[in-house]
C-alpha cells in the first residue's frame, strides 16, 4: 500500500510560527506532527510514501530525508507555493505513485487513528472518507452519512478528517485545470453515489489555528505521545 501525506499548506493562521517552520514540523508531545503520521503509516504496513511540499518544503525534506529512519521509502512532490490547491496537489503527486488505490493523510492534524484496517479493506467506492464528530468551530460539518454511504444531505453531518482512501479514477472526474480544490470534487462524487465513509470517535485534532494548537499541547501528555 502507498500513502500520500499532504504537507504543502502555508499555515497562514499560525503565523508568525509558520514563517520559519512548516506546519508538519510543529511538535506535539515532543514529536513533529509528520513523525506521528510516518510512524503510524509504517506500523500499519505502508512502505511507500509521497509527501507533497511547498512552503518551506526544504525543511520537511531535511527532517524526513529518504524515509530510511522510519522504515519507509519517501519521495517528494514539490509545488510552488499555492500552485495546485489540494485537489491539484493530489493529482500532481500521483505522477510519483503506482496506478492503484492510495491512502492520504493531512499533515496538519493530530490523531491516534490506526489506518491498518484501511489497508486491508477494498471498498468498491472511488473514495472512502474517515469522518469525525464536528469540532466546536465547525458545527455544520462537511458531509452526511447514511450507513456507509456519504451524502451531501444536511442531516447527521460530520467533519472530514483529512484521512481517506482514494482510487485514481476519482481524479478523472476533476477539472482539466492544473489547480483545483478537493472539496468540490468530493461533493460531486458524493452526489453520484461514489463515496463511502466511516466515523472515527477517537482522538482527532486540526491544529490550523494558534488556539487549537495551544489546546492540544495542553491536553494530558499520555494522549499526545505516539508510540514511535
């Protein structure tokens, strides 16, 4: 199984911290966010990983290297800052990947989610999204869920965690432009009934703002330490 870590974001809401440090290298529990992800992916059975980078990407590359110390083969999909947006960034990174399903993880979240079961399951959908209960600052959520079928309905809404299993065919539905966001592509696929999902009730935090980062760092230490 192969994985893609999305690490190209600028981190505007975390400035000035992110003026000198990319979000994936922010430490939580004494460990960089990206290290939490890489170790979990390795334990789950992933061997090949692509990381897309833009803002201060050279610092991420210097930190992670070729992946040897994680037991992984790591390659980099380099982008100019903000060039491709999330959807375009995924499609651009797919040039470095095998033409088969792949796992994606947002580098700027902290979670204890174990992706192992996603690597052994083989859903027929073009995408399988991991959804979480809506945080206080995102109460309307992103998607509904009816059984395992993701919907755009305004009932029983959940927030997309940034963790998903995609088939390359999903991106055949994308605009032909080099730059495009991921959310409209997913919503279009959801409308066509091509997306499944699961709800995760464990620890998950988006550290996109200073307040959220401070809150996470103030959580009990035992919840922040990843087994590495």
